[in-house]
C-alpha cells in the first residue's frame, strides 16, 4: 500500500509527541531529538556532513569559469554524494 511508509512516520511522530508531553524539559528533549535526527541524516550522506554555502559557491565559480567552457546541458549536483549513499 502506498500509505504504509507514511503510517510508520505518523506512528513514530505520535510516540515522540507522547514522550515530549511526559518530559519536563521539553526544550532539552527536542534539542536532543534534533541532534539525533541530524546525525542520522548526515550518516546517510557519503561525505558525512551537510552542504555548506561554500560548497555551492565553488560549483557556481566552476560553472562561471573558463574551465567549464565545454560543459553543456548537465545537472551539477552539490549534495555530498547523498544519492549514492
């Protein structure tokens, strides 16, 4: 069924909301949850980190330079290898 992944996400979200309601230090709870989710997502990226503005700026600089004179009709993905992971 197409909604099975969504149902799993909603079930986990219900669990998180329920736990947050029972936790006195909600700010600390959500900060820890954010760190955990960020770490899990970064682990799935081949480079092991999120993109930085400098990464995109280097790609733009390359495309604006003479080094890319022979590059046409291409998509330059600046994602740290996220699709490969």
